[in-house]
C-alpha cells in the first residue's frame, strides 16, 4: 500500500473520531488560498466521507480571501498565510486560539512541458536565466497574490526590475482556478513563470523547472482558523485538525507543500 493511500486511510479514522457520532451533520464553507486546491481536492472527500459533515471550498488569491473575510463574507474556515490570519484575529474576524499551521509553500519556476530546462541552481544562474528568457511571468501583485508580491520585490532586490520590464507578463486571472495561472506558459506565450510550487504541479501543460535558489527562496506558512461568525465552530475545528494532522502531511507533501513547525 502506498504512503499516500495509508495516509488517506489514517485520515478517515481521524475524521470518524472527530465526528463524535453526531447525528447533526454540519455544512462547512471554507475560503482558501488557491495554492491549497491540489491538496484539498484529496483531503475534503475523505473528511466528508468519514465525518458525515460536508465542506464546500472556494478558492482565490490569499489577499482576496482575506479581503472577503474582512467584509464579513459568510464562511466557517479560512486558510491563508499565517501573517494574514493573525491580522484577521486582531480584527476580530477569526477566533483567537483557533489558528493552526497547515504547511509551507515554496516558490519555483514553471516552464512549458518538455521545454529546455533553464539552470536556476544558484542565484547567478537564476539571474542569467531571467536575462536570457524571451518572456517572464508572475502573478500581478494587485490581485493580492503573495507569490506575485514577492516576485516583484525579488526582481527589485536583484537589480533586474528595469531591465526585465519589457518582457514581463503579469497574470491577472481571478485565481479561483489556480491551475489556470500558468496557461500562458502552457501555450508557449511565456517562457518561464515564477509561482507557487503547489500550483505549478497541478497546472496542465507545464512542469517545474525547479525551486528558487535557497538564498532567495521564500516559504509562506499557510494556516487555518475558525471564522468568528461561523455557524459550526466545532465542526470547523474538526476540519482544521483533519487537514493539519500527521497523516494529512503526507498528502500535502505529495502536492508540493513543505513541512513547517507547529504553532
């Protein structure tokens, strides 16, 4: 039996224990960063099957998801970056004490499937690859994307922002379908695109050229919390325990996440 299959079986046991045999099934609404789509598409069905609760997930850029919570969009669970979640707690939008680290997201470079793989093994090689590429993409920071904000700042710090400006192509899609972020790469319109590895691995027609060099890597800690106005706080807490359990970590790793320290 594969490690992933063993993890899913273990998750079923966790969900069954968390359900407590309640006859009143909860209907949860989860607002999550699009980076979680690959993992949650595997985890949510197991949670529903074993707990008896249902969970509907809506995706988007982390910044946009945070904005929805700040505007009191009705939901039960929110999954964004740890720093964003802490702001929501301070604003009274998320219950104090409910924050749980889920996993970390590193950044990488996407290229068209079977295209020549650029050397990005170190900072100087990465800079050469950027300068030689005919076009470079990343998420428009204006969409609220954490990866886009970091990528824009990174090019500034590397001293390449002005030189690369003519060939930059910013993705401005809504982000609710994260795999579509890399469609221009798949079509050959963008040669290389900086983005979250968890989104690259689920995008059709592209492949991961590699992670950013360690010296300039940025790992975002994703965390989940219970929304203060949610109608099913106990079921929401059970959902968070489920997706942050050791068994869930196997699924998260298989979809491109990296481990992070517990709270």
